[in-house]
């Protein structure tokens, strides 16, 4: 992992909302992170730690107040199809079938009609949604919606997959199943993945490196490098390294979670 | 925590009458069909009773049939006017005016509404003007309309246009502002061009919110055309009513009113039908 080229270079990035005004909020302060090609990064922390803001900066939805976000040596200046996003609330287009949702990015890339139908069907099959191509999003379950959203994000073949608490709205069982699927899909595709979560076990289960963040101001607190091989499978949840890492992280993050709870 | 921050353009709110649409009830299976049959039966009983009562009271002389002709007399004169073609000629004239005025208002109102919904700066420039013009009822524009366009189609177009403009503008404006920012972001990160974003995301996402206003505007347009024709035209259902009044053909006056009512009802029902189809995907997505 370390031998491959630096894919994303986040250097001295700060994001301040309402800068210069009395109620200014420092969402991120001086964040530095280098991400290798094909790496799976989990951004972990309580709410307010700036992990979603960092993802949004990476997506190009917002711009940093200071510092730079560099992808392949070029600064990220706005959203583009080399970095697609999976949202917590799915953000599927409700008026389009799952098939058409997945085709959307291909249509934007001007892939011919028949080819894009094929590619979309293939991606829906990979997320186990064969037979649901013609359903509208409101006709399927939350887990299926998120699978479709993952297929939609992967179909245009982005370099980087940005996932913003994608499993946050799902029930525990669906979450576990989808964690395994995401791990399989990401190691198959070899894409760089940045995965925002506040689930400790989820972060440790999925990531090459868990980037632990702290709130007020949002900053990187520590980075945990995983020892688990890929793809991750269910039995790794019983691995001694996994369990001890999860409980150590729980101990370090607990005070902040308690603080958050009191507020 | 960041989602608020990602909504730069669409959220910095002015004092708009934000109208969130309640999800439309979905027509479902057999229970729904039974209920709708019952509804229709009750509706028919209601209207039938009123007509019978009206007919009975005029026949008995309790209602002066010169002031309010009986339903049978009204039906008779509708039949006469449809036979000699005057009903159809005037109906066609009115419909044409509504359509032209409505489409002009769509072109201007929806476009302006979309732009204002998208750009805060434009919204702040345009909204005061709209708010200042909005309280003026179309009737108050009639003298100016006649002065500018004379008697005839152009005046009617203008009045229908004015009547429809504001609900259409606010429909589009509110709709664009209430679109889920994440859906726009999703489209952008998938590489959507401006055109694809507009045609495949903004328009379909705003349709369910816009539809009630499209329907409302059509109803207002229909009222405006009659108003215009009462004063500023020489064809149309409004003109027919006015002309009949001068000739003391009161049953024709009422027949004209009935025609207006029926056509207005049919138009609204047609749009509602389209609305239901457009909203088919909406309920659980915006729960």
C-alpha cells in the first residue's frame, strides 16, 4: 500500500464556517493526510469532528478556507465524476428506476444507450439487485436503496469512492451484510475509498487505515493501521487484533461521546 | 452536521410562503375502488337533489323563472346554442385564450421562478417586483389592457397571463428551493452537465411540488378569461353571457355559466390526473 503513488494529498486544510463573524465555527483545523491509490480510509469520530466536512471538501461540494486538497497532483476545485459520492440518505433520484439511477453517471459520460444499460445491469447484479432493475426507489428497502446508490456511484468507474455514513440509516443486520459487500466490492475494484462513519467496529472492519478525528475544532487525533487481510470476512470480527483495537478505540473516544451526549 | 453548510444557494431563506406538499394519497386496490364508487354515488345524489329542488321550486313558482330559469330551461338553451354552434364558437374562443395566456405565463413564470430559486441574487432583485404586482387583481388591469391592446384576443391573453403568472412563478420558485441539496450534489459528482442537471434532476424533482400550482394557475386563468371577455372581447363564453344579459336571455346567461363551470371542472380534473401520475414516485421519497 505504501509503495503506490500518493493519490490524494490533504495538506494543512482548515474549514471555518462564518469566518470573521462572531459565531464562526471551526469545522476543520490544519488537517494533513496522504492517501495512497487503492487505499481504504475510514474517517471515524463523533459528530462535529468535521469528518463529513472533510468528505464534502474532497467531493468538491465545498471549498477549504485554507490549505489544499490535491488529487493526482491537481487541486480539487469542484465535483467531478472521478470522485463519486454515496450519501447517508441515498439521494437516489426518486423518479427514476434503479436501472436508470445507475445509468445516470454513464449518461453524463455520454456512454451509448445500449452499453450503459448493460453496464448498469452488471453493476446492479454485483450489488445483488438483479430482478429489481425496474423498481422505483420508494418501492425497495433501505438496504436495497443503498446498494443501488453504491452501484450508481461505481458505474461511471470513478477513481475515488466517497462514502458519507452510508450505512448510518440502516438496521444492524443490514449494516453488517453491507459492510462485507462493500469490502468485497472495494477490494475487487481496487478503488480508493474514503468512508465516513461513527461506528468503531465498522471503521476497523473495513479500513486499511482508521483516521480518528476529534471535535471542536475538527482535527486528526490518531491513525490506526489495520493488520487484517483483504477482503474482510465475517470471522475477522472475532480476530483478537480486531476486538482489542475496537475496545481500545472505544476507550479513547468514550469521553468525547459522553461529552456529546451531555450537550 | 455539514449538510446545512452545503446548502448555500437554496437555503438562505427570504420570507416565502413555503408550501410543503402533503404526500398525495395513493389510489390503492379494491378498497379504494369501492370507496371511490361510493363517493361518486354520493356526489351524484347531492347534485341530483339540488337540481330536483331547483326544478321543483321554479315549477311551483317559488322561484321567479325570469330571475333564475329552471335547470330544464337551461339545458334546453344549452342544447339550442350547441345546435346553432354559438356555444362551440365561444367556447373555442375562450379555450384558445386560456391556452395562449397560460402558456405565455408558463414560459415567463416558470423560467423566472427556476432562476430565482437557483440564484439568491436574482431572487432578491426580482421578488420585490413580483410581490408589488401580485396584490393587484386582474380585473384592475382591464382598463390598461384595453388601452394597450384594444378589445379582443390580445387583452384576454394579457389578463390570463397576469392571472397565471404569480402562482406559476411561486410554484417553480418554491419547488427549486425545496429540492434536496444532496440530489443536486449526487448529480454533480456523477458528472452531470448543466443541461442534464436541469432536465433530469431539477425539473422532475420539482414537478410534484409544482403541480398544485400549475393546476391553481389554470383555474385562475379560466376565471380571468371570463372576466376579460365580459368587458374586453367580442367572442367567448364571457361575451356570450354579457350579450345574453343585454338581450334578457337569462337562461342563456345561466347556460353560459354552467358551461364555464363544467369546462373548469374538466380542466382541473385532467390536470389532477396528470398530477397523480407525476406524484406516483413521490410519497415515500419525501416522507
